[in-house]
């Protein structure tokens, strides 16, 4: 493996690690901008997405949306195959 191939492999690996570490912060609408500013101030915008929801009622939730989507897909596939998830 050449140095360039090795570097490309490393880039692919770390890209996957960053993608896997992405999370969504869900907060009350009144805190959306302050939390967004805090995330950006710490240069974490590539890892955290901030969304508002009135359901939060003064609490913050950190969610792994990719894991949730994968779980829902798996459950849907199980139902289509006639099995319980």
C-alpha cells in the first residue's frame, strides 16, 4: 500500500468516525439560538445539530438520529417479513 493509499484509508476511517459521532441536540425554542451559538463557539457544529421542539419543556435531549433511523428500518423490515421486532 502506497503512502497516498494509506492516507486515503485513514481519511475514510476518520470520516466514518466523525459521521458516527454526530448527534442532534433537541431543546426548547427559547434556547435554540443560545445553544446553537455555544455549539459554534466551541467549533462543534460538524458534530452537533441543534433543533427546537416545544415538547422539551425546559430540558435538553441529545439524540443519535442515525441509530434511531437504523432501528426504525430494522423494525419495519421485521414487520414486513412477518416477525415481531
